[in-house]
């Protein structure tokens, strides 16, 4: 099976996303053209390092590229000030220069952290994303959003800093737990729901085989997701308009992540899955889409064994008013007004500030009552 390429067209900051099997082994030949000297610094976490660091080092060594690496603790808590300071100080201690390349080997946490560290190190060094989770391959590794979390909310500190290359090796998805794979699938479904009804229909047909491990279907799902993201980022790199569509489900998701302390109780992709279901339910109650649409969304998510409702989150949750207040910390707030991504149907998402919070409150109260 061959590797496919999606280009992200951003003028002199354009780059390729390479998708397919065997890319860790081929990493040396892929990355060598970017290097001023044959050396890279790799930021990763301990779990990812155990599975994939040696394969990356071997691939780079085949092209005569030396590696130095830092293994950070796994988990969302690494994506904060302390983790950023550790990464930046290590890169400085390794004498990484402005012409060098930092490699982010990991999921969304490592990609966001390493990207932000690269953005601020010496006022900007280049970096390569090697995403090892499905969620990172289809979403966080593409588009240049980097950052860390604050006690005030998720991803509130960061910068737009585009990678020079993304290598999405679909072989590494085989090492994911079923829960982590399905969490990433939440972001895949999001692309169909926000702008491509044919892709959503394709997922309804192929999702179970894709989750079971079909490599051709997995590569195609990643390719279509990345192509959609590339198209949107090319139109709106810094999220002034269309790019906000990529946050379908995320306003609910980020509030739920904050309510659960950014912990294992709710993975990001699980929050996206629940958030998409809630966004479609809200859209239906506002009369924007038919009642069949949220039902169809939930049926597919449940068929895939995914979380679809607040009842699927273990432990206590705050009341609806607290959740709405947590939404107010979202980055999509403009002039103090919360913007939602609603839908006129599957594949027809749009951004709006004209959402009756009373309807949102009733959706959340009904969902809380089912717990």
C-alpha cells in the first residue's frame, strides 16, 4: 500500500502531510531535505517512546541523522507551564539552533507542546510532526495550532506555528488501545458532520471495518480528514471565520473536559463525540435541522461503541449553569458572546452567536437527568 500526500497550501509556509504505512522507517529520507545539519531533537512521552522511539531513531540513522530525545510524562497534565519550561530548557541545553528541526513524536499533547516550544525557542525554530494517535493524525498535527493549557481553560496559551512536514504513519495506529482509537475516531466523524455528508455516509458503511484494523480504510479516513482540514486552514489560517467550523462539538467538549479536570475520565475525542451529539440535539431543538439528524449521529456513534451522552462520563458532573459558565472560557468567545457551531443538517455546520442559552440549558439538564 502506497503513501499518499496532502499539501497544506500556505504560500512560503506550505508543507506536505504524508499518510500511510512505513513512514517511521522512512523518516530519515523524509526529514533529511529539511536539515542544515544531520541532527534532530525529539520530544516525546514515555508511553510513545516505549513503542516507537527506537523505530524513529533507526529510520533517521539510515540517513545519517543523529537524534537526541526527551521523554516527558504521558497525559494532559504535561501540557502546562511546567512541561513547557522543561521542554524549552532541554532544547536550549541541547544547543538547538534556529536552523535546526525539532521532532514531535506523540499524540496531541506532545504535538501541541513541542510545537509551542518550537514557536518560542529562539523566536521560532522549525518542527516536524510525527503523530502517533488517530486524533493527532487527523486533527492536531495539521494546521499549526500549538499551545498549552491554563488553569483557566484548555489551549488558552499558544501560537500559530506551522510544521515543516507531517508524517502520519498509519502502522502506529495498531499500538493504540481500542479506547484511544475510538477517541480519535470522534474527530474523524466530526469532519463528515461539519462539511461532508458523503464522508459521513462512507463512515457509516466502513467505520466498523476501519476500527477493526483495515489498513486501506484507515489510510483513506486519515487522508479525507486531513484534506478537509487543509482546505479549511488554507482559507482561514488563524481562525477568523471558517476555521471555527473545526470546533464542532468542542464548545461542549471543552466545558466537559474542564469539569472532569482534564483527566482520564474523559478523553478529548470522547468529549468531541459527546459534544457533536449535543450540538446536533441543540440544533434540532432550535429548529435548524430535523430531529432525524441527531438520532442518526447517535446511532453511528453507538454502533462504533463510542460515548454519546453525559451518562457515559463516570463520576460527578456539575449542574447545567456551571457547565455553561465553563463554556464562557472557550476561545470562541468574541466580545463576551459565546459562539456555537450549529448544524442545518449532516455536513452543514455553521458558526453563530444567535443561540438561545435557555435551549442549551434544557439540552444539558435533560442529558444530566439521564445520568
